[in-house]
């Protein structure tokens, strides 16, 4: 018993010291803490979703999920083949072109009306604070921080490791002019050496004036946050970028809820909706949409085009790696028929060309 207790104590000390690394970020404090305590979305010591959001769907348990993850075999969770990609030189893009480039999972570059945005970049090849434990698929990491041009606005939807990557952010610090994130998330950036005047923290239903004819709105999502054992001490967001002739919705991570229809009621239909469609499971359906729900959300938003993301880079769920794209393509054809934006990693998406057609690049990948 003494040996077991000693080993347990030693492991706890190792974890405590390991988690003192800057990559884990830091909890909001000082003025940031004062600000978030005033939020109507912060209750009972943490941020809350608009509606009750269980950690797990009724009938599922964490021990059961952990058992499945550790001992059950789920086929085809990682591709055997290298994923196809296109290396677009972002630094040489004409700034007058309205384009988007996807980097896999939920990371992408947007250039709209001369303004450059980067959303949830993860270029370190790992979606975990423990090296080598959640590595990217072969072929999905063709971009690095060095490939990025100067960024006018870095947008962070929430502080999970597959959306806020310490190594990437630190490597890009000198290229980033402004950071827009949820309440409390700025504490990580401040710890990582960012000028506090560059950090713009927002609650839901607020806005940032980008240019005289472009505004960025923050909106709800149905999810959670946290980089350590403490959850929901920072806020998760979705974004609506509204320019003179174009509206782009960036959903971040979210379960299906009423906020999609509410965003449409407030802002009208959108030209392109980027919604998470991957790493889902009925067990955690409240925080990640199933493909059928992604299409419902797109319908609620009255979007003209749909870009399903949160797939094709990291193995975070038990489904086959290509199932999200296969399922949403089939379901969409059966019911909605939205024009789907499904580029290869690095392929240029032309925001002004609603007729651009994309192939099903995943079909011949094993």
C-alpha cells in the first residue's frame, strides 16, 4: 500500500510540474477576471451555454467511453494513404482577391476586401499538450507558421488544443496585428508575450469594426472550454463576418441548438457557412453536431454555400476518418442540395465565385 501511495504521489507531482509549462495557458485574472464576471453568460462560477448541455448523452458514461477508446478497435480512423494537398503561396496572393484556404480540421486563412484573417491555426502537427499523442494525418501538415503572411486579425473560437495551438501562436506572434477571442482567452495570449493592446476579448453578441464597411460579430456556440482540468472559465464563440456584399459565418465547435436560427433572424442569410462536421459521437452529441444536424444548422442559417470542417487532420473520435465527408455529401444530396465547399488542404476557395465546384478528393484515399 505504501508503494502504491508513493507511486501515486510521484505521478501527481510529475503532472503538476508538467502542467506548469506555458503551453497550458493560464486562468483569467485581474481585469480579465473582473470583466468576465460581469458577463450574463457567466453563472455559478463558469460560462454556460444558452440551453442545458450535458457532458454526455443520457445512457453513456465516461468509463464506458474510455474503455472503448482504450480497448476497442475502430477501423479506418486514420488514413493509410497520404492526403492530397495543394500548396498555395499565401504571401503572393493578390490582396484584392477574396479567397479562403483550408489547412485541415478547423484552421483556415481568409482574405476579404484586402483584410487577412487566420482562424484557429494548428501547425505543430499535434492536437494535444502531450507530444506525439494526437498527431496529424500524413499530408495534412504542408503549411507552417513560416508560410503565413502578416495577419490583420487572428480569430480564436475557443481554447481547446485543436483550435488554440501554443507552438503555432508563439511562432506567429510577430505576424499577428490583432487577436479576437472570447472572454478570458486573452489571458493565454498575455502569458505568451502578446501586447495586451492587440488582444480583443468579446462576449457573445458583440462586434468589432474591421473597416468602414466590414464588421465582425461574435455569436453563441454550444460547446465548452478549458486547457486544464478546470472547464468553462473562458468563453467559446462563433463569428459572423459581415462585409458590404458578403456574409461569412464561422461556427467554431458547436452542438445543434437554436442559435443558428437566431443568427439568421438577426443578420439574415449568409453567403458561406463554415460548420464543424467531424469528431462527432452520439455520446457527445450536445457539443458536436452529427452530419444530419450540420445540414439542419445550415438550413437555419439560410446559407448559400456550406463548408463542412473539423475533419481530415486529427483522430479525435471513433468514426472512420472519411465518414464525415461521405455522410454529409450523401445526406445533402438526399434532402438539401447545398453547394458544398470541400477543397483539398491548401486549395484556393474563391469567395466571390458561388459556382466553384469541388471534387470528392477523399473517395480514392484508403
